[in-house]
C-alpha cells in the first residue's frame, strides 16, 4: 500500500526531525533549569538585601530602581547564556557555519525577532522553532519572577514602615 504524497512527506519529515527533538528537548529543559535556578538566586538576594535599604533611604524610588536594574541585568545575562547554549549546539551539529552566525541566529530565534536571513541546515530547522518556543517559556518565567519580586519587595517595604 502506498501512502498519498502528503502522508509520505509527513512520515519522512517525522523521521528527519527525530534528531531535532533528541537535541531540542534536552536543550529546552536545560535552559529552563538554568533560568529558574538563576532567577531564584538573584530574586532571593534582592529580597534579602533591598527592603531595608529602600526603607532607610530618602530616595526610595532610586533604590527600588537599582534593585530592578540588577534583576534586569541578571535576567538579560541568563537569556544570553541560554542563547549561547543553543548556539553552541548549532555549531557542534554543523547546523550553522560560524560561531557569529550561530549566536546571531540563536538570539533571533529565542526572542522571536527572526529578522536576519540566517537559516539552519535543512534537517535542523525544527530546532529553530523549538528554540523560539523555549524563548517564549523563558521570557514568561522572567516576567513571573520579576513580578513576584516586585510584589514581595513592596510588601516587605510596607511591613517595615
């Protein structure tokens, strides 16, 4: 029995995409673990040291802005490190010809910017979509951690008054 042409293409596509899933899912999980551990670490530090500083300072807003700047800087650093993880995988797999293109592609994928005309080698293209999905999840986690930290920081500040 022969499959209709579309079904045959689907089966062939699934066979060639298995490597993307084998590499992509552990990268997604690994980047998420790095992100959660890193964000929890910096949020804990900010919540330990900044409520009292905000309360004692005449410049509450400036100290709060400093705390949020540190949190933002650290989140950006984590996102860059996670994009670098993906870029390294793309280079090791031969999906992109240079480290510069790999990091540019990875930053485009993880942010869903996708403006640059860089393409992965044919059978690795699903990994680009998986990285974009991972980016959405990581940015959602960043938002949740930042919101939670802001809320707790103001709650602790109010309790100190």
